[in-house]
C-alpha cells in the first residue's frame, strides 16, 4: 500500500516476458514499467495510463517502487 495526497493505493507489480508491469486495482489502472528504480520513466508511464491519476500520485508511486527495489534487490 502506498499513501499519497490523502489516498491509499494497493499496488501490484511484477514481471512478464515483455517486461515489468504495475496494476492498481482500486483505480482500474495498469501500465508497463521500466526497472523499478527508473523514477522518470515509471512516473510518465503511470501518468499516461490515467490522466485523472495526477502527477503527484504518479511521482509518489514511482518513488515507492524505487524504495521497494532497494528493499528486495
């Protein structure tokens, strides 16, 4: 769960043959990811998936993915 801007996001991420992915079921949103530590690319991919999602929320999730990468990597 990632909390930002007063919201809580249950995130699911993983890898498949084509690369990494992110799903946020509560927002009916999914997108492709770069490496988990690539904040710029991931933020842009998240933002493009749902324009109502917001730049701040996409940034918070991109940074959370980077932190998760450091914890599990």
